C-alpha cells in the first residue's frame, strides 16, 4: 500500500463503513489517551505519599505504555481504512 493511500483523508467518508471504522478508531484513541493521562495524574498523587511510591512508579509505567499506544492507534486506523474497499468495486480490496 502506497503512502499516499495510507493517509488519504478522502478514505474517511468514502463509504458508510469507512466512516464507522474511522469513528471506532477515534473512540479507541480518545480512551487510550485519556487513560494514559489519568494514569499519570494518579501516579503523581501516589508520589506525594512515600509509602505509595512503588504504586506511583507502576502508574507512570502504565501511563507511558498507554501513551506509546496512542500513535499506534492512529497508524492502525490509517492502515485499516487504506485496506477497505472503495465501495465502487463490489468489495474487492484496493491494490
């Protein structure tokens, strides 16, 4: 799949299925991004109490992993949309 098709903004609304797939990935993106932010805030709060430092470290690690998933979500969205049929070729995959 060429780069120009991978990030073609016309793919978002090309078919109703494309719009649905786009919406699902956007929701996943927002939940992962929000969960990462919450993990960092909670981790910061745990660092205020020395007895909770270890838990704070784990929350920071969790937040870091979630933030790493954010761009992966966008990449997978672009690949998925790029592989969907155009709706004009009766279900055949795009070249």
